[in-house]
C-alpha cells in the first residue's frame, strides 16, 4: 500500500483554536461530523480535548448526507452554539455552498478544512493544500510508471497546510478578524 494520506484528524482542534482567536467570545461550539466517516471519531476526540484546553463547550451534531445539513444547523441554533467547526468529509466538500450558506444564515462563525468552502462563503479554513496533494500524487504515479514498486513507496501525510479567511463573511457576521490572524493567513478573500 502506498500513496498520500489526507487524514487530518488532529486539525479539528487547531480549527477550534483559530476560531476562538477570530472570535474570543465564542464559547459554545458545534462540531458537525459524519459518524459514517471512520476517521471522525478520532477527530472528534481531538476537538473535545482542544475545547477543554480552551474552556469551550462542545455540541456534537451529526450529518450523514446532504439532506441532514439543514436539520443539523437548526439543531446547532437550538443548542445556542456561537461557533461551528466542520470535520473534514467529502459530504462537506460537495455541499460546501449549502453548509457555508446555512452557517451564515445562522450567523455562526465557522471553521472548515477545505479552501473551497471559504471560496463558497465560509469564514475560515485551515487544512491541507489539496492542490499540493494532487501534485504529489502525480509524482507518485510517475514513479510507479517508471518502474518503482508501490510497496517500496511510503505513505505520506500532508506537509503543506493553508489558512484562508473570508473577510466578506467576517464583515457580514460583524466579526473583526485580529490583524495577527490575518497576517498568518495564506489567503484573505475580500
């Protein structure tokens, strides 16, 4: 077995940390997860550990499919969450416009794992740079096509991560992003 892993279970805690930095008043955070995703249990444990360290309360909300997202965000609102962290999942990538719109309508600052969600209107993204991952995957394919045995190639974790902040969304939420956080951003959408 070889290839590139995009497992980023430890990043949920970092997203919570960045969300708290963007909005220090955020104290009750909803975590949207897909229990059908085998990596989400570990990711959820990491977010819960980060929440304890940051003295934030966590509300766990499930979404297994696109039709679950509106109900999940209603549950978040009923639970009086004042922030949202979405764990990395293909569902949230595919439904990025819907989840960003629902978070915005609910007036929730939110942190995600895919750059495309910030481009679709999400507030903040911290995660692996997928374009870098795809380039590295192409290099793996090239090695194999040139005769390398897949079993001899190690499985690699992401090495390039990016922070993307959508200032349009921040303004719509009435949120002022601290200059120190903006300075660390790889991209700021204005």
